[in-house]
C-alpha cells in the first residue's frame, strides 16, 4: 500500500523570488558589503577618499554617526535609485569586496539595468539648434565618435559620460564653462545665465518658451536639478527633408528632434513635446496622416523605454498654465527620483 501512494505527495518546489532593485534593497546591500569588509575607522576614510562620496548631513559630522550603517547611510541617504545602482555596480568589482558581496551587488545592479526604461547608454547629445542642421562625420566609427565639419556654431554637442545621478543643470554649466562659446570673464552665476540664454535661443514658439522658463523658474534655487534640454536630435539624417524625399529611400525620418529631453539616468529619459497645429494640420486643414505619424512615433519611443508627455500649444496659452506646469514638473521629479 505504501508503494501505491509513493510519488503522490512530492515536496513542493519553491522558486526563489526575483531580485528586485529598489532604494531599500540597494541601500541594504551596499551597507552590508561595506560593513562586512571595513572597520569603523576604515570607513571614515574609504567613503570620502577612495569612493569619493560626499557627506549629506550638513548639520552633523561623519564622526557623529552612531553605527557603521548610520555612517554609510549618511553618505547615500538621499540618493536616487540610479546613483545607488551605479555605486553597487562599482562595488561589485571593487577588489576589497569582490569575494564577499559581489554576487548580490552585481545581481541588484543588473536587475536595475535590465528593468523598465531605455536600454543602452547615452553617447552624444546634440541639442539647442538655432540654424541649419550640423554636418556630422564619424571620426571613429568603431567608438561612435562624431565630429562636426560644418554648421557647428548652430548646435551644441554634449559628449561627456552621463553622470550616475542624471544630467543636471550644474553638469551642463560646468561643461559650458569650458566651451569655446562661453565668454572667459564670467563668474559662475554669469556662466549659468549665459548657458540659459543660449538654450532659450533655440526655442521655436511662445508655448515652448513658457514651458522652458517656467521649469527653470521653478527650480532656480537648485542648480542640481535635472536639466531640461531643448531641441534634442533623436534621429539624425545627414540629408535635408527635400533631398531625402527625392532619394530612393523616400520619406524622411520621423521626428528628427525632440522639443525637450530630461535625462534622469541612462534608462530614465523623459521626452516633452509641445504640439502646435503643424503636428496635425497642413495650413488650416486637419490631416489624419500627420496625426498618425505623430502617434506612431510616440508608440516607438514608449516601446523603447522613453516616457513621453505632450502639451498642446493652446493649453499652454490659457490662464493658469504656469501653475499646471509646476504641478506637472513636481510629479515628474517625484516619479523619476
């Protein structure tokens, strides 16, 4: 009889829970790795000197932290998930820690990198065009290094690595300070104002100007706010639209430029579009073709991991538009941080 029931009641196989990268799990893994490897005295030098971290609690000193965990947290407690994932990836290959927590840290970093959002890294940001399309060549096709050979004065190209915490306005200001177009005699506030004016010069319509001005007025006291970058090339076609239509390929690439882009990280990219009637009409006549092209490109961007938000030009011309925009920007920052 015992043989008859043999195999009926097998132990239930429990699948392990998937690795979830969150602020909590990343913070715990980072703290555990550092606490297991270093003494309290070691941490007080490793964190600022070797890892280059900045103490976040302005009212206290690192020496006042109660425990090792409290000390580590004091350097990373207000970080975004992108910053935490970047540190976890760094620590996962750090020689002192490799044999202790490499697997856990690497798994969490990979879970973040493979999650929702855009896959791949930001390489070249071509933006703020004020004139003819720049003429680009690949200086090194293997490394994807580009060079502007004509019309370089009508656009800006940011080709530095994207910081772990996203592209902040302060990052652009530091880059602009060394740019040939920035006057050498400006102080730091003057450099920021000059960059702001250069970006604003690329805007194409009053609704775009309102959105841009409202954003930077909202965060004027926070230089580390994520930059709102205008007129960013998404697709780049070396031919103009007329020449492309006459070519064998036919139609030009859809939406070569985005009105605005915010890079919270390589993966978290927010596109903001301001729609005038040219997006859905020819002259005064509505055309289903233009509308279909617009929503098809939106679908492609969203499937690629971008967050896409649209505002109607009419909407931005109504009373209360600035209040509405401020609430929108606050919500975007809350969700992306």
